[in-house]
C-alpha cells in the first residue's frame, strides 16, 4: 500500500520562509516526477513546483518562480519544497503528488497559513 505524507506546514508571517517535506512508503520517490500543489477551498488546485525523477529538471509557474525551490533529499528519500518570501496568497493546503504515466498518488496535505 502506498502512503504519501506531507509535513512542515504551519503559520508564517508574510515575507517569511517555510520548508515542506514529502515522503512516501510503498514507492520510490526517485521513480516519479513529484508535483507540489496548493489547494484552496472552493478553488482549483494550483501547481506550484515540479521536479523530475533524477532531480535535474524543475518547473515553477510565474507565481512561485524565484521564491520556491523544489529539491530531492536522497539521504532521507524525500522531496522538499523551500518556500521563501511567502505571501498571503500562498496560503492553502499543500499536497505532494508523485506522478508517472498510469500512477499518481496523493497525501493528506499540510496546511500553510501566511498571516501577520
């Protein structure tokens, strides 16, 4: 059984940093692209970062480029999302999504609140 777990969410002031982590059991994260999404209640999910299986390729939309960094921590078998200069509009539930053709998994998410 595959289990994906996100952690590291919390309350942060505008302009502050936060680091999220994604781990998984039952699959090797290195075998998957990993997306990070933000989901706000009653709104569509928004992809905020993607990293390839090898870790050599990343993608960021304009809204997070230059502020967010996704990376792989091979020692911990994890994918991390470093978020800097957070804005109130970055608030939401963040989900890690290991993905490849015919396989896609989701965790329960971790809440990020950006408020003074």
